[in-house]
C-alpha cells in the first residue's frame, strides 16, 4: 500500500523578473511504513516539495495524495493525519518544553497522556528539562522536542525536512535510531537531508538536484548502478595533484573527498597505472592510490554529469 503518491509536480517562483523552477515534474511513491529519503543539496527543491505535500503550498501543476487524500481538495484531512517537522526550529521559544508539547496536543484535541507511549522514548530524554524554555535548549534537545510535537497526535505519515541539519554527530545518530523505532510502529516517514551518508539509513532514496530526481532506488541499488572503477588518491600536494589529474584527457571526474581525491576515468581501460604516471611526472610525495567501492555521494556526482 502506498502512503504518498506524487505525479508530475511542478512549482515555480517569480523573484522580481526572474522565474525559478523549484520543482520540475517530480514523480515518486512512498510505501506505507517506509523510510523514504530525499537526498540533495540546498536549493534542490526538497522544502518546496514538503510544503506541497503538507498542504502549505499549492503546486502549479501535477497531483499528489497523502494516505489517499488529495493535497488540494482534502487538505483538512491531511493536516489531521500528518506530522511535520520543518527545517528551521519553529516551536514557541518563550514556552517551556512541556508547554509546547501540551499546546500541540491541545490543537489536535488530544493530550500528552493519551499518546505518551508514542513519544515516551524521545520525551524521557528531555523530560528533566521540561520547565526550561524551548529557546534555551541545545540543538539536539530542540530537535527531540520538535519531533515529540510532530508525533503527539499519532500521525500516520511523518514529514521531516532536514531534521539533522546543525546538530552534532551523536545527536544525528540518536535521531536516526528514533526514526527506525517509529517505523516499527507503522509510521511512514519522508525525510529530506543534504547529508549523503544518511541515505544508507533509508529504505529507499531519491537523489534530487535542481528540482529534478536523478535516481530512485534502495541505497544498495543506487551504488550498484555505478559501473566504472573508482580510485582514491592522495599525496602531500593535494591541490596540484587534483589539477594534474583533471588535465588528463582520460579522466571523467576528480573531486575532493575527505583526505583523498576520488577519480573516475571515461573508459574501463585506464587504471591505477595512469594515476601512478601522473604522480611520477609531477614528483608528488607520499603518493597513494587504491581501488574503492562507490558510496551514495560518488553516485550523486556521477549522475549530475549525465
């Protein structure tokens, strides 16, 4: 059963005299109880799409449904059924943790006690600070409070727009562990993120760039589509090395990745020997090269060039 259906959604903005295509005919589906990730950089169209699906924005054309309800005709039913956590912290900063949660529960004609089991694992982590104003919480605590408020009315679909942006690595890990526990309760989760490493934590992902979807598959399925050998190289002189590799006519791409440069050749014929020759010619010191398996970011970079 499909919880979300998106068919040829288009959204443009007019900024002064310039027309910006934010979403360009996007289509995809999300199954019930699935964690589906929209992976892409800032400006890719993720937030516009989220606002359309949560009935906060009307698309120029196309059609979308959430839990079988049309996002335009049935907006009231959708708002009662979904939880939405926007990218920017949007709770009342002058209210306490408990006051924020009680307020959102009241809006949906429920109470903290009625749905406490759903938020218990998350709320217990911030309960010692329940009298503290939301504006005084750390980034990770704000994130947990926002998730509690999005869940307190027991939604069937949860929309999380870049929920881990600006929080530390430990909080990011804890947050994804919470999402997988929520999935076990049958909640459908649509999450957007600019962090490529979070793609592997989703059941399926859509890679999105400039309002268009580049690929939709499982994380393993996307990396399996990367057909060319991938090489990791490093030396003491990293920037000159990158320029020298890019100047080689046989090279398709070379880009920094952590302590290494990742290199892809245009054909299967060019191998480690070509890179060693480049390094030897440039007298680069402590040169290293080895074959590696591609990750989601490598696949994203390759798809952008197609």
